[in-house]
C-alpha cells in the first residue's frame, strides 16, 4: 500500500490496484490516514465503482456490517421475480474475489 494525503492505494487479491479515499476510511472524520492504516495491513473493503479506465474505488467503512435497525424483525432480502433475468454474472463472481485486499508497500 501507498498512503497519500487523500487516501490509500491498495493491492487487491488478484494484483489489481484500488484507492480508498480518505472519506471512505472510517465513519468518523479522518484527518490523518496513518492513524487508521499502515503499509502491510490487510483490510476488508467494498468496491464502490470501477471506472472506464479500470480505476477501482473502495470503501472500508461501507464494508463494515451495520446492525439491523429493525431489531427483532427478520431482514428482508430481494428475490428475483420469475422471468426478470436476474442472475449473478461471471464478472460479479470475479468481482467478489477482489474484495480481499492488502495494503501495498
């Protein structure tokens, strides 16, 4: 990983690189990235976007599981309607494998 004033560049499990912007490191306001991350850390991050140029934008704070605000009630999950064409594509499967990232040195 390389740390810059605006974020951290990380290497994903497949060798590609992504950026965790300073605003996506923690729910609290981050002024100094090195107080939260250091080179060599293994982190869990959610992919926010992949640009046309292949740039991958990541979020550590969105990867954290948040408790269900409706305690005591089961979570509802979206179910595909018959004929909706909803299915996981090979791209999405490969995308899930990229979520395990390592801060690059």
